[in-house]
C-alpha cells in the first residue's frame, strides 16, 4: 500500500520509486502511440520524441537505483506545474557520474558483499540491513548507469537532410529541461541553408541553438534569435512540444486538473494510480522576408506568422469522465477532445 501525503512531494520508499517510474514509463509509451494515432506529429518527429523520452525514462530509472535504499536523501518531484522530477535531480546524477571513478574506488568488494548477503540469509536467517542494500544499489548505480544517457539540461539531436518533395532542405531537433517549469520541452526546426552544406556547419548551428533555445520563451522570439545569429540559415518552420504537467498522485500544484485528480484519489472515487498528461504544441511558420542592419551589413530575416498554440490532454476514460464533471471549462480550451489512454494496471 503506497500512501503519499497531499502536502508532500518526496518519494521516500522503494515502493514509491518503483511505482513512480512505472507511471511515467507507462504514460510516455501511451502518449507516443496516441500521438501517432491522432497525427499530432510526423513520423520523423515521433522518432525524435521517443528518443528524448527514452533518455528521460533512463534518468528516472537511474534515480530509482540511486535512492532506493538511501536513508539520508530522497528524490523530489517538482512542486510547480510539473509532476516530473526536479531539475536538480538530473544535475545530481550528472555530477555523480562525473566523479564515477572516485566513487568506484570507495565501493566495497562485490564478491565480499555477496558472501555477506548469503551468510546473513542462509546461515543467520536474518534480513539484510538497509545500509548493506544501499551499498549493493550503489555498486549497480556506479557500474551500470552511463552519463551520456542522462537527460541533461540541453540535448541536441542531429541535423538530417529532408526527404524529397518537401519545402525545406534540413530538419533538426533538440530538447531541454526548463529549470523554471521543471518540464521537458522538445523542439523541431525545418530550414534551408544558403550556400554551404548545413551538416558541415553543424557545430556552429548546434552552439547557436544551445545559446538561444535552451529555455521556454515565446516561440516567435526564439525563431527570430536563431534567424539573426545564423545568416546562412533560412528557417521555415519551428515546432515545440511542452510535455506536462504530468498530473498524478505525486504532483503537488494548483493546476485544476491535478487538483481534481488528487481530490478524486482522496475521496477514493478513482484509484491511486490515476493520471493524466497535459501537452502544449506551439508552431510558427516563416512568411515574407525583410532586411535588417546597416547598408554594408544587411541581413535578410524572416517575418513570422502568429504562433499557433494547441493544448491537448491524455487520460484514461474514468479520469476524462471525472474532469468533465469537475473542470469542464478547462477541457473547453483543448484543441481536441481529451485523448483516451489506458489505465495503469
């Protein structure tokens, strides 16, 4: 039985870590299937989305291993409109693994620990101490978790050449974990490249994206900044997916959907594993061009369309019914009816 006080956002038991990871894993996989069925993304965008989701799930699993038997520290789920781990948790993972070799030198010998476990279980007929279990989980953590698969604050995807018969030459993607919202964002840029091959200039493009598009901001502002800093790049279309909030029993925010779910769980009208996931998809398209700068340093820039903002909600049938009864006006703001997902068993 897992009990989570409504005023707490700390996971403090092995069962809670397992339960939370299962919820996020299940929800993300369901979302990928639903996005494909509802044509919310192209096939290429879905591939990118799944890759970034895999990094997120890998990181949360690493947190589970890190904290499972730790009596001093606990993993924290963000208190704001998120439901995902606080960004600092990702930094703690990254910092730990930067010092991986130093930590490995301090770990107890694996064979000696196995012998100790067998002696305790078979000869003494006793349970293994939690402190010894933490030593074992630390060995797994530092010997199996790979730093390059941790969801960092900014994750850059590759530049790919566009398929034939499209109105753009290249596409690239990137993802960032916004530190003010504590949520993952996934971005796509479709563009032409004047003169040289964009893939040959990829480091310059990657650096600009990291400097100009690593946090949540107005999408047309982000498009303008990238366009201005890369004179040879001609952006055509930007798309950004804001994943979250993840409304579940571990979320502690003032969001109406989260509040309705928490109230339903507290009243036992819906089960503890109830969840819903909000998603915002913003898009902006290039239109006419204009020139900017002095006579000797002119640059052709894009004029951008109004930002197309669309809200979606993914949830099981019982939760959709609850929300229709509790917060119907909130559902009226969605681009589509709530998208049906399976319940967690």
